């Protein structure tokens, strides 16, 4: 009873091995780090299936031959070792990758939140300035109708509004020439008519606020500001005045300086075309400079865009979060090096990797010690299998191997609809070569012929020694016309090949028969028979020629193939 149970368990184990091999094969991308172990598993399992175990039905039991016992033990040990390494490596790798993804996702969430609140703050500042302009406009239009000679009232209104807008350093009302009619405090006026925030209104009718580029404060080297403006027009659309608010970038920088950034991280407020308003850290180094935006303006919406991009001369990968501020041409971005984000994760990953490596080495060492002898036997069996499918003299595929290839190629041709042709070659008067120069010279002729055939054929073609002085070629994706051309080229090359023996030079010609497999044929037999008939037709007609036989469905385009001149 115990023996029967053991044999049944062995068979069930065999089936489970191949199920696991199929499963792993479909998951190659997930387990590529264990490819070497997986390849060994497939070799062992296929060898076990094809040669080592012969299951026969005997009285209700499936029993393996006694000769397969050693291989079964080796297979069981290797499978156990490989699976243990595989499973441990997979879960360790999965854990490491999951922690990495979680760390990056947490950094993304922080960046999105920071960008969101920064955008709201700047949007609120600009909204407040827009409301201020609306109040001043209403005041000006009221004064026009009530009392146009009250500049003190306008001046007081400007000073009052300035106190309510913290980052705004001054408020101005400019005439159509760019001169200040009213201003909340002292300011150099000579350059205002050339500023972008004024000239834009003389050339265009804008309904929304205009955000000017950052400019240095006159007379200062370390203070920067930018103008926010809105044009006032009459009922006919003519420009009457321009309301301007100058935003102090140093005040804006001081407001955001409290934000804690990690090592290597940066915060940037810039225009859509790349001019920097403020930059943390190193505000003075970047303010007013042009930086290429990593996000195309068309991609920016009110939603935050998060991406990974190489930054700087070292092309280090950064996690970058960008967001457009309302409908204004401003972009706020936070950039953080991925290396800084993943610093803590790397330490954890290294610990897991070391643990997994140690466990894997222990398992593989134990498996190696147990299966060393069995692996040697497996290599010997593999060599014997190769010898069984290869001709020892020429190194070509032997008759058995080429016929197996023929079955496979026919299945592929039937599936794809591609043509498949056979070329059967027989060396003329080869017996005379053996009788005249000896069998050793005959063997050399066969070897040289094999090398020539290998050289003239494609890698996809099958070149074989069919028997004695006969060679069989399988030409995939080749129709009868193509095969005839190849056959004639081979015939001419073989006929010109000189052979030397005892200061004598001789040539060996070949008779060649060609055929193409027809789709209605179940196997290679009929196609091979046609090639054989064509070959012997050539021999009967004098040798050293190429001929073919075809079916009604397979005929060459040229009824009589052209024999090329030697």
C-alpha cells in the first residue's frame, strides 16, 4: 500500500511541476530576476517528461520506471529549492516595490496638497487686488459725476486699499501716456510708460487682469516686483486710465519662506512662458530669470500635474508637481529629488535584499550539494540526445531530426499559409570517389559539401544529411520558383568546388530534385517523394542538373527553369 501511494504521489507531483512551469512562463515579467532558476526548472521538467519517466498503465497504477528514480529525486530537490528561492524573492521584491510605491505616493500627495494651498493663496491675493481695482474704478466714475476736483479723496482711497493688500507695495492710476495721476506712495515714474503692464492696454482691450513680468525696483539691486494692471475704458472702448498694483516679490518670498522643503527640493512661482517670480531657496539667484517650463502651458489646468522628469546638468530624476493659478498666466511648482524621497526606503530595501540574498544562498547551496551528481548525469543525457539528432561526420541534422523538423514546418506553414519547399541533393558518382581516393577522402568531400550548404542557406533553413551522399534541405517561406533558383545556385557552387587528394584535383557534381509541399497534403511524405522522383529523373538524364515535380495546385511560374551558365 505504501509503495502504491508513493508512486501515485510521484505522478501527482510531476503534474504539479508542469502546471507551475506553465504558470511561471505566463508571469515572466514579474519573475525575471529568477530567470536562471526558472530556466533550470523548465529543463528539468521537460527532460523528466520526455525521457526520464515512462508512465504505463499497470493494474490501475501509473508507475515510473526504476531508471527514473534518481532523476525524480533530483527534480524534486531542485524544484523545492528553486520554488523556495522564487517565492521568497518574489515576496521580498513585492514588499520592496510596494513600499517604494507607497513612499512615492505619499510624496505626491504632500506635493499636491502644498501646491493646492499655495495656488489658493496667490489666487486670493490676485482676487483681492482685482476687487480693489473694481472699488477704485467705481470711485473714479462716481467722482467724475460728483466732484472731479477731489484728489485727496482718491489718494486716501489708494492708501486705504494698499493697507489691506499685504504683498502690494504701491497702487497707481496712470493716464494714457503712462504718467501717474495718483499713487499711494512715492515711486519713480519715468519708466512706467515702457512697462509691459501699461503698454499691453494701449495695444489690446483686455477684460481680465494683466500680470507683468518681474522687474527690479528702480535704484535697488536686491528688490524685485511685478505689476498687475487693468485698463479703464469709456463707452466707446477708448482707454482712459490704467489701474496698477505693484506686488513686492520680497514680501511674497518672505511669506513662503516658512515652508519646509527637503534637501534639494525647490518651490517656484513663474509665468507660463518661464519667467521666475520667486524661487525657494536662492530667491535672489533666480528671480527675474528665464527657466524652461517642464510642463507645456496647454497641459496646465486648475488640477495639479505630477510627473517624473530629469532636472539639471546631472539629469537627476525629480518628482515635480505643477498647477496653474486660476485663469492667470502663473504656474506654481514644487520639485523634489526622487533620491531624497526614497532615502529612507533604500535603507529598508537594502535590509530586505540582504535577508533575501542570504536565505536564497543557503537554499541554493544546500540544493547544489544534494544534486551535484544528478546534474552531471543530466548534462550527459543532454549530450546523448544531441548526438541522436546530429550526424556525427558532418555536424548537420540527421534523417530523424530533419523529418521531425519537416512535420513541425508543415504545421507552421498550414497555420500561416507560408510556402515550404524541399531540396533533395545526391552527389554524383560518389562511390567512384571512395573507390579512387579512399573513404577518408570521401568523408572530407561530405564535410566540405555540408559546410558549403550551411553557408549558402539561411539560418531559418534546415540543412541535413539524409543518408550516405544525400542531403535534404527544408526551405521555409520559399515557393517552388525560389527553391529552383536556390537549387541551381547550389548545383553550380558544388560543381565548381575543387577537391585535392595526392596532388590530384577533382570535382564532384550533384543531382538535385525540388518540390513544394501542397496545402492539401497531410504530411511531408508526398512532397519528399516528388523531390526524390525529380532527383532520379536527373540521374537518368545524365546527372549534374536540377529538376522538379509539382502538383496541380503548386506549379512554378516558369514552366522550364533556366539553367545558369557555368
